[in-house]
C-alpha cells in the first residue's frame, strides 16, 4: 500500500535502524524512491545518528574508587583481605589451637588442679602408676614436671 | 558472562578485589553516560559515586535475572534522572527543557536558529560536540535517556526497553521523536 509523507516520516527512525518488518520496510523504501523531501529527511536523520554515535567517550577526571571502597568497607560489604570460606575454616582451626596452647602456657594448671587430675587418672585409668609415663607419653610428663619445677612445688 | 558471574559471587562473599574489578569494568561507561545525561554538570562525579554505591548495595542480593550491564545501566539512568529532577526543582535552568518540549518543533527550530551561527563558524569537532551536548540537554529526560542509550551507548531497542522499564513501542517512539528534534537543532552543523 503506497505511503504518504507523514506515514513515511513516522517510520524513518526505525527504518534507519533496520527495525521495521519486511512489509513496512518495503513501503518506506518505495516512498523514498519517489519523494525527494522524505529522502532528504532520511539523509539528515542518518547524519545526526552518525555524529551522535561518534561522540567520544568522556574520560573520568577523578578515580572515585577509594571513596566508593571506603563506604563499602564501612558498610561491611567488602573486606580488605578477602579469603575464601575453606581458608577461613583452616585459619580458624589453626588459630584456635594456637590460642589454646598459649592459654596453657600463660596459665598453667595449679598444683591442686594437678592433684585432682592425678586422682582422676588413678580412679579411671586401667594402667598402673609405674607404666604412667609410657601411657601418658613422655613429653606430657616432662611438661608436668617442668610446670612443677617452674612453680617450685616439685614434691 | 562466566567471568562476570564469578566476580559477582566473589563480591557477594565480600571480596574487595572483585568489587574493584566490577567498578573498573563499568566506571568509564557509566561516567560517560552520566556526563551525557547531566550535561557535564559538576554533579557528574557525585552521581557516578552514588550509582556504584547503589549498585554494590543491591549486588549483594543480585540473582542474575538481568545481565549485570543492563542492571547497572538501569541504576545509572535512574540515578541520573533523580539528579535531573533535583536540579529541575532547584533552579529555572532545566525547567526550560520542559517548556521547549511543550512548545513544539517549530519553536525549537527557532530557538536554535536564534544562535545565528555563520556557516564559516560551523566547524566540525569540539563545536559540533558541544552542540550535540546542548541538544541532548534540551531534550526532556525520558527522551534524552532513550537517545543516549540507543545512539551514544549503541544499545538495541530491547536493551533500552529493559534498562528504562518502558514498553518497546514507547522506546521506539521516544527515540524517533528525540532524533527528529536533534535533526532540527543540529541540521546547520551538518551542512
């Protein structure tokens, strides 16, 4: 169906983008062949599309990452030293062990606690006192003896 | 994009380097978009910062229904429109935009013609770029958004519709009208 100028012009933008259906495209094309004014309008439209598309990107004058990052950290959205979950678990286990060891070294058991422990072993352990060092392990016994020596309470 | 998804997952676990990578990926484009939308106003830098803060806050719950690009652009255009709205309420400069649009095409042509540039003065380059920016600034915000996303950012009609939340037909119509205006305002620069 032949188009008039108004119909044609309403579709020129989509025509320039290749966004018309085949039939619409054919109708606009046919009109443009016979209408110099609409053809000129299309040329102007294409020129404007071209110059706008050719606008250069505007490079930022500032790098706002530091400011953005500061806000993200303050809001708890990111951490500066990120570790995946598996590493967090491993770090927690190692850290926990280290804390427990440090605690024992800083606050060694008192003689009365050791006596309680000794009673506990006598009551619950199935081995004889003579074999105690072997079952407890020599390092453990040495650690207990060292503790008593440090505190001057070695019997 | 697989890399982008990994970056998002790492960011969601709190990885600062992933956040920075996302920022570096989109900062130049978002800055350009904000510049074109806000007409190079001094608020561009503030606007860009706000875009990324909003984006990163929202990204914690991002499920990937839209592409990250579409999603960030949507936040960027909405933030720019908020800035334009605030600026419009603050002063009379931007209120001229609405008047220009309501006055119709003939008056718009007269507006630019009143600048009385001789053909010799109409050189390509910086002057043309400035003229294009002036033309963009004169468009009503929703028309400016559609034109910038389509012709400056090179998005498809569907992407523009997705970013702006407007129907496809509305997007086509806005782009067509914005271009018709731009032709009237820029015609002399193109001869």
